[in-house]
C-alpha cells in the first residue's frame, strides 16, 4: 500500500485548544443568563459558565463539548417548568449565532 500521500495525524489535547466565542455568541449567552438568572430550575454552576462565556472568557474544546449539552438540558428543563419564551429565544439565538458568527480557536498562542 503506498504511503507517500499518507499524513501522520498528531493527537491534540482538547484542553489545550481554546474557543473564543464571537461577540454575537457572547451576547446570546448573556441573553440566556438573564432569562434564567433567578430560576430555581437552572443549575447555578452552569449559570456561572453562562456569565463567564457572556463576558468573553475563553473555554477549551473539552469544556465546550461537555457543557453545551448540559446547558441545553438545563435550558429545556427551565423552559418546560416555566414556559419562559425569553430562554427559548435565547437558546435559539445561541444555536444560530454559533453556526453563523461562531467562534475562533487558538492553540498555544496561534489562531486556527
């Protein structure tokens, strides 16, 4: 089997690659945080994450992959319990903005 075109793939530590959310995504996280701020149906630890991400704090790929599904679960639990349309709109905006305006990744001081 020819190997001249084969590339070695290096393993990357998902905690070493930062995610920097766009301003639009940060704003959407802030809208969700405001909607669930006083909710007894939303985890306080995840609310803290929303606050950090809304203010531009970077996250690593590992955390984003773990936390986003948890945020979705908490958000929909809050919506089911309260009927909060602001939270529903904010979640839709997060999903829309991540796919449209998104984020950038940085590894060891370099943009990717």
